[in-house]
C-alpha cells in the first residue's frame, strides 16, 4: 500500500549512486516480514520511472525468508504461515527475528554513458 | 583481487563479470537501507522532542477503531494536568482536528493528500513539517494520531518514543494474526469499544492469545471512549511513561 512512497526513496538512492551512469538493474533484498508486495513494487517502479532518467531500469527482488531465534534455548526456526513468535522447541514466549526484516538496495548494474 | 573490491574513490564493484564486459555493465555494491532517509529524520524528530522535554506517542489503528474519540476523552481528562500537543494525520479533511479543538491542546494537522501524494501513513518528513507548528518548549506530551491503517504506519518510524495501538473489539479476534507487524510494533494495545462486549460474540481470551502469539510482552488496557472505562488508566500510562527517559 505504500509502494509508491518506497519507489521515491529507492529512486533517490539509485540516482545518487548512479551519478550519471545508466541504470540497468537495481537489486533489492526484502525480508518476508516487510509489508511490501514485490509485484506491486515492480509495477509502481515501472510507472514512476517511465519517462525519467531511470526509464527501463529493472527492479530485481531477492525475498528473504523469516527466521526466528529463541533467546532462551537458541533454537532457530523458519516462521510458517501462522505468525507465531513463540519458540517451538522450549515454549519460550518470544523469539527474536534473525532474518526477514531486511529492506535494502544491495547492488546496481550500471553502464557508463 | 576478488570479484568485489573497494576503490578508495567509491563503493565496491566487480570487473570479472564476463557478460558485463560484453555489454559494458558494471555491478556496483550498494547495501543501503531504503528507510535510511526516513529513519534519519525520525531520529532528528525524537532528538528535538527530547531536547524540549517532550515525550511522544504514535497512536495507530484501523479506520474507525476510535482513535479520535479516545483522544478527545484523553484531552478532556488531561487538560490542566499535562500540556499536550497533537499531530493529526489524515488523508483529507480537518474533521478529526476540528473534533479535537477546544480542549486546551495545541493541534498541528497533516493532510497527507496535500503535497504528500495521498499517503496512507505518516512518515518522519511529514511529522518533521508539523513539529514547528507546535510550541514544543511549552509542552510535556505529543500525541501523533496516525492515518487509520494497520499496514503502512507500522513500517515508518516517525520519531515517537512509544507506540500505542487502538484496537476495537468489533474488528474480530484474528486481527493480530492478520497484521502481525503492526501488533508486534506496539508497546501498548488499547482494547477499545469494550462496552460492546455483552452485545457481541467476541472472544476476548482468544484475542489475547492471538496478540500474545505476535507480541508476548505487550501491555493492554480495555477502554471505551463512550463510557469512559479504562480511559483514566490510559491517561495514567501516558503520564507515568512520559515522566521516564525516552525509550529509544
């Protein structure tokens, strides 16, 4: 629902990094716990970049699964469809998120112009 | 020299991508968080508020959960007790800000449809634009009423010191499971419209179990803006928490 706003933030970082070079691809890493719909993000990106210096630049999304670590027993588990942050191994009440909250630009493919 | 290396004059990048040679494409490693700019301004907001001795709470809920009615009761009770500023976020209209006027609080309206593209949430730059319209030096507490939405507001740090959610029991027991990011981000959940409990098939214990699954340590207060149930307890939470140093 906020993918348009995110596209603006992404474009700001991309332009600053590209520094006049043509942007072919932008590689993103997005955790599953981030409320971002990759298809919607790609659609919004194509809409907002059309007719600009970023026209044609492709967004490539690497989705990172949510993994939880129990601070009591150290058990690491993948989060299933049911959003339960309790520990499956020791009944600990609250696991920490080991991965799944990432939201960053990891790399860009650029061409000198 | 490895696939990725770092020059003194810029970020790491690779030279041994053979398809890259063919097309002239160069891969540049970036590793920049997309929320960096928002989070930088959120930290600035938090610092400005703290420097003025103000504690702030980001109030979030779905549309119609009763944020504004509860806020109005809060202002009535805390008038003369603590000095309150309100940042009122709405996509359009000043209807909610109008409902909060006349209770002694300073109000700064942010219409996200006006210059912010109709955003479904408040972000740190929007709150930053509203703070100069509040007399921070004369305030103790700033309540930030976010746009009614259980998805986007959870993602954006606006510079608050704590997050409170208004959940209404008419929304059903499964809301925490459907919106775990929002419920997990809250420091306090107000279980609102609690006066309707005898009239609904709502299972309060099932709701609490679902809430514990996503946020085991969260505090809860049952409230009703209509009858006033729990509102004093909520006000006490605001005052007692506000007296402590900022959490973040």
